[in-house]
């Protein structure tokens, strides 16, 4: 029997049937839109199932030199793996002093390395370019028990002709910056041996006494 025509209902459908019919129409439109219009995909679905163009762009961004450089810069604030080796090899060296040495000596775009592992000759820390893996600079770390011992330790490193370009020294806690500068200034370093060498001096609490600077000015 034909349904009764009613102005209040669509084609005589009951309220429940109207809701079901409206939902079916909406679902069909949504399916058609998603099938024929990629730009209409929701952001969540787009990020979960990226198109080939999106994946290629993401790959280029990950492999770009800028991204690798930024990752290297970020790594400057992270402790590097060779820290425990350095602390073991240098009795009396504090973690605070080592962290300050790291922050002041690591060049941008490099990653730290410990060549050869524990007991190996060469620099205590070898900074290498993150792209080419070539060494950029090396750091030799010394621990002094007095102000007078600081220039002697630096001198010993110069005589041994270590390939490191930076010499980092930990001074005793409470050491005055002026006393360290005076001891280094008055010490008779050989200009040829000291050429191209830089120093940084911190105390056992990590306070910078002499910022990274050339040994001879």
C-alpha cells in the first residue's frame, strides 16, 4: 500500500526513516569526495597515509645539509659517549669541568669522537665534521693541582707535539682568573711550539677562568 503523502515528511517517510536516508546520502557524498578529490582528505588522514610526493619531500628534508647541520648543533648540548672514558683517564677531572670544556670547545657542525678508545694516543676529544667525518680540531685535557702547574702542563703538551689544537686545563676550585693569566703570561713558551695552539681554563666547579683563546697573543 502506498504511503500517505504528508507535508511534514519527505515522501511520506517517518522521522526515523528520514534520519537514516539523510545519513546514507551524507556517507555516499563523503565516499565520492574522498575518492575523487585528494585535496579534500582530512589532515589526519593525509599525515597518516602520505602521498608519494609528500614522502619524497619528507625524504629530501631529512637528508638535506641544513637538517644535518641543525642536528649537529643540537648535539652540542647532549653528553657524548666518550665522556666516561675521559673521566676514567683523568683522575681528579670533574664532570662539571668536562661539561664546560665541551660547551666551549666544540665547533658548530661537528660531533665528538674518542679516537682509538681508552688509552689510545692522540687527542682526548676529536671533533669531526658530521658530513665528511673529517677531523676538525682536537682537544687535550689536563688537570692541574695548582696555579703554577698550569703552564707546565701546557708546556709538556707542546713538547710532546700532540696533534690537538686546543689545550683545556682544569684548575683547582677557587682559583682566580687573574692568577692563571699571570702564570701563563710569565711562562717562557716557545713561540714556534705554541703557534696555532689555543687554551681554555676552567675550575673544578665548571667556572670559566680563561675563555677559548690563542695561547700566545
